[in-house]
């Protein structure tokens, strides 16, 4: 998880970032057999302003590409701008 955090810091200093290792939830899964992890990422950065969801995910994947699939098997991403993060939910 430290590698993921470190690489995403270079994206643009995020105002918030949470990386959760959910590998234990996938024990026995074929992709987990090789030791690669399952992670959930929530990142808030002004770098995502004006980008759609696909473009935001591409930025994240580009920073982590060499960690896949050896270290990261699955990555669930929630990428928000600071404005979206502070918007009230209904």
C-alpha cells in the first residue's frame, strides 16, 4: 500500500487519499493465488477537475501500471475533485 500511496502523491498532492487492502476478502480467488492484492482507492485531487471518470481512472492506472498484475490484481477507484468531495449527498 505504501507504493500505491507514494506513486499517487506524484499525481498531484491529493487533499485526501484512502487505500484499503481488501485481499483478505478474495482468498481463494484465482487472481489472488499469485500474491497480487485487491485494493480499494478513494482519492481526492484538484488534478481530476474537468476530467470524466474514465480519464481520472486512466491517470491513476498510468501511475500504477508497473505494479499490475504482479502486486495489484484488482483496484476499485473512486476519484473525486475537492468540490465533489465536499458536495452534500442526498
